[in-house]
């Protein structure tokens, strides 16, 4: 079983909720959530608990859970051991996850990237210096200096 944090959902040809890459979205029952083929996407709503409704009719509830020993697979999928829904977790339709929820600290990631880039530049300059010195040494090997 694979899991995702990607909330960009679509209705597939079978009238089921799916990720934008075509993976079916499962409900708490373990079955795909079916909204119907002729459903107008604007009538689909998802509340803070993850309950999916078409108009006023409840069609399923998103299976929101914690994941331990998560291993990334591709761009948006994970495998791991599912656990209970984390306390205080809410679903918000129409919003993107903020950096505090994704586990990424933008300032820290930027500093790490700058440090890595500077290290790369320093190494590149050292290699160029060594290359220049080796070129000079190779050029002076065959020259006569004391004739």
C-alpha cells in the first residue's frame, strides 16, 4: 500500500476520487471513494475531518493516518507502517500545505544549499589549480635549461 500527502484530487473515468497521477483515494473503509461519473466537481466538498460529500450526500471519509518508517517512492508517494490519525490533524479543502506541516524548514534548507554550493566552488577551484600546475609541469619536462 502507498500513501500520499498530495491533496490535488480529480475524479477519474469511473467516478472515483484519484490523485492527479491516477492513484485511487481510499476511504476509512479501505475502498476507493466513489463520487459518481456525472458529478460536477464543484459539488464535491471535504470537511475538516476528511468527510467527502457530493452536495449533502456523504460518500466516504478520507483515510488520514500517521506513517512510521516512511520511505519515499517517486514524487508524492510513500510506503511505511500506518498508525492512528495524529491528534489535531485537519483537512482543509482548497489549501496547500504550509512548510511547517511538510517537515521542511525553508531557511535551514536554503542555508544548507548555500553551504553545499560554496563547498562545490572551493573544490572546483582546487581542481583547476592542480590542473594548471600539472600543465606547467608537463610543459617543462622536455625543455633543456643548461646547454
